[in-house]
């Protein structure tokens, strides 16, 4: 079917595009001790993949794919596999991050209408989409107000999550979540996948708390470090962790039995898995 590509706006056959790149879900499934992925909305039904829909034309899909491959090979897999904690990057990282921000923003906007945004804040959304499009298509050298932020997540110390929900570190290491959020004064794109937290401002009243995790549009060094973030970012993470934890209570007895059987068949696989490491970290923190 011929439709309008979300990026180049040309009428072309559209590819089935992933909003969050496919390699992230592939890694999540591969490193799961049960071999399955479960969504918080319906944890009783295993899923194979993330959100995907006709979204980009083949040419634009190829552009995004190039940046995804660079990010996956140079940063994502080495960090997820605990092979490195510092990563040199060039312009491709900002391009990759902007491509994900663009997909998430357009998808959520089309899906919900962002009816929870004020009319004044909604005007900034249209401007952000234009800025991201221009940057991704090479018409501008900088994403303007849509500076990309990326944090490498690690298990938090007890003092950092004393008031946090149970299994917060499991959320930090394993959850995938996308959202477009607004406060009375600020709005931003929130993309959390495994050990990465990716943020993109739509409109900010102040840059305070939004500087230390910025990615340089040209080149830089990404590493594990402490970052200053606005309180509403941490509150969002705590809320996400609460949903992540409470979804486990919705699993039926039948599905619980299937999960238990799979885990018991290979205990070492559980211990060595990323979720196993997160659970162990939680237990150490509680002591």
C-alpha cells in the first residue's frame, strides 16, 4: 500500500518499522532465562517483538538501519555484555538517538494525540518533529532544542533507591519502556531499554539537570558516571519500576508453572543471566 513516509513525507510503499529497534528485543529474548519476553500489559502472553507498523519508506529505513548497526556493535552489545564501560562515539550516535526519539514521538503523538498536553506545550511538539526531521534528513547539522541524552545504567547503591520500589534494579537492567511526558513547565521523550536511558527534551523551562548526559552532536566519550537529573525523571523511573514489579502479580498459576519449569531445567542459566544478576543485586541491597 502506498502511504506517506513519516520522515521524508513522500508517497511510497512503507516498510514495517520498529519503533524501538529490533536488535534490542532480540537481545532481551536471547538473554532471558526462560527464552520469552512478557509485556506488563498482559504478562500471561509471551511476545516475540516490540511495536512495529508501516512507518518509513525503504530508503529512510535504510538510513536508520545504518546508525542502528553502529550503535549496536560499538556500544549496545559491549555494554550489555559487560565488555566495556567507556565508548568513543562520533556523529552517528546522535543520529541514532534522534532517529529513536523521532519514532517514539511521532508514534505516541499519532496513537494518543497527546491529549494530556496543554495547547501551549503541544505547539512545541510540532516544532520538535520538524527539528528532528531536518536533522535526520541532513538539512541541519544540529538537532537544535532536541539535544539527545543517553545514560548508561548500572545497579544503584542502597542510598540511591531507599525510597524506591521493590526490584528497582531489575527495572534498570531489563525493562523496555517508551513515553512522551509533560509537566506544567517541561516536556520530553522517555525511552528506557535494558541498561540504557535515552531522553530527548521537547521543551524545557531550564537546562538544569539536562546537561551532564548530553551527547555531543559530533564526537565524544560515553561512560558510566553519576548524572544530575530532574526529580521528575527519577519519579518516572520509580513509577515504571512499580508497574514492572506489579505486572508479575498478574501472571496466572499456569504461566507461573511454565516459567518455574523452564527456570528449574537450567538453574545456571538463570544465575548467569542479566535478570539473575539484577535479582542478586536487589538481595545484596536489602541486606
